[in-house]
C-alpha cells in the first residue's frame, strides 16, 4: 500500500463516517426529518466518489471505504440502530445498495494511469443516483400529484421528470470536465443516459434504484462513448 492510499483511507473514513454522525445530530438536536437526513447521507456519499478518484492511487483501496459503509448501513438497517438514516417504512435498503454501487463502478471503470481509465464514467453515473434520484424522491413526495402505478408500486410524474432533468444536469459537467468530452456530446450523452435511468427507476423497488440507476447510467455512457 502506498502512502497516498493510507492518507486517502484516513480522509475517506473521517468524511464518510462523519456523514451519519451529522445526520444523527441534525435529526436529534435540530429536528430535521429522517427523509432529509437520509438524503443528506446519500448525497454526501455520492459526492465522495469525485474525491476518491483524486485521492487514491489504486481502485482496490478506493472500494474499501464504501464497502465498509455498506456493511455499517446494513447493520443499522437490520437492527434499527440509527433512526436518522433509516427508511420510515423499513423496507428500503437503498442506503445499503448505494455504497455497493460506488465500489462496483469504481472497480469496473476506474484504472488510474491506464489508457482504459474511465473513472469519469463511474463518477458521472453515480451523480445520477446522488442528485437525480434524490430530487425524484423529494420532489415526488412534496409536489407529486400525477400518480401512476408500476407493478403495484406508486410513482409520480413529477418525480420521474425530476429524475430525468436533474440526472442529465448532474452527469453532463462530469463528462465534460473530468472526461474532457465536447460539451455538446456531454449534454447529449447525459440526456440519453437520463432517459434510460428514468425508465429503469420506474421498475426498481425497495431502494434497488440506488444500484440499478448508476449501473444503467454507466453502461449507457460507456456504450455511447465507445460508439462516438
């Protein structure tokens, strides 16, 4: 292990473990509802991926912190340890799936120093779940009036549209800046991927969208980039 990875691990653990602590503080002492503190943790965890590809020198060590977080989140889900990060209906394992998705995408796409390095694809895809899915949940819950059902589960048109637009807006800058892809292509690729993830989210249940959305986005972006 290089010293860079040691430092990266320490910084990552301090940051990632600080997120649920911040959620608990906000929930318990400031009265912030768990729906918001839970999303705070998801957004903070997703944004860590941008730093991860800068901090670590190897993908093998970069996937350790999110996998650790996934284990901790599962224990909290299983034993109801941290109310501030749990789904109120106790059926949603999205908080467990998301760090697994981060580790999976970094392991599949990020190869530091290699011509095959597509870490920006992983980061862009994770932004679809970090911001897009978060917007879908919050806007759908607050403003969703046009409801529809898919396989017995309720969705709102407002939430689905929020997922589409916010995912596209979140992915395009990553492709353009980190991937050095032309802005016109970046926007086009992001909107196509946003369309795919919006369809995937409709049939993803019990929090699995935190896994299916970034995977679908990454595969779509990777294919588009290869064909361009």
